[in-house]
């Protein structure tokens, strides 16, 4: 096997977007903005994030990722998110390795969780986005400390290769959508796993009907 290394990257911009205590309106606007943004934005930036309902912080929207441009150019990429009320956007221009380590530190060494979802290759209608917002704003299932709708950006160079030209098929997708629940006491495992699968199934049925 032969590998061609990309050019060395020195510094990148670490991006964090936060909407604390976000209303349903802001959550809806965030997801709607995201789905068009990730499809059209320059390939030098990518983010992941979503809507979260946590035991300590309530419901909020959050995204983070890396831009291969400086802060000034990155701000231009993020203009749609600045336009959403209550935006708190933090940008740090640092060494690539430092940013990667910061992102890695956000993951716990171990946790009980279930997440599942789908690849998204079209724009969701307003009602479909409202259905996703409603999922996060439900009371968390018994034992759950976090429920979320997660979004992971694709696009960019991922789409430069055809679906059948590599082992990774879903290259036409704009992003990945995942529904998740995290719990601490594993006695609640089955209930939370069943909840995630049920919620996803309901959403898929509504999506097929474009409701």
C-alpha cells in the first residue's frame, strides 16, 4: 500500500459555536442554517455538533471543529451562525496538534451510550426539523443524563470520489444525523437503547411521509 501525505499543516482555527438555553425557535434556526451551510461552505472548514438536553445545562445547541484558514477568513465562513440570536462563537488560532488534543479531551474515557442514525443528502423541510427539535426537548428517558441530535459534516473532498469508487459508499451525503442517549447506571441500558431505536424509527416514518 502506498500513501501520499498531504502538505504539513502548521496552525488552524479551532471553532466553537454555542447557544446556551436555546429556545425551540433558535434550535430550529440552528439546524436549518446548518443543513444549507454544510452543503455550500468552503472545504477548508468542517464542524460537528447538534442539539443537547443535559441534566446540568438544559437544552442548548453547540458545534465545534477546525478551519484551515485564519480567524478573519473563518469568521466569514461562519456568518450565518453569527446571525442567529444568542450566538457565542469562540475562535482560537493554534497549532494543529493542540487543537486536535483539545477536541479529543472533550470525549470521556468511557461512558454508557447508544446512538444511531442515517446519512442525510437532502434538505429537511421545516416540519421535519421541528420533529428533530421535539426529540431533544422531550424529558430525558429514565436514567439518561444526556439526549441529543448530533450532526457530523461531510461534503468537501468526501464528495470528490464516487460512491462506488472506495469502501466508503455514502459520499453523496452532506452530513450524518445521529440520535443519542447517555446514561451512568447500566441498569438503565435496555430502556435507553429501546428509546433511541424507537425515536429513530418514528422519525424515519415521519420523514418518509415528509411530515
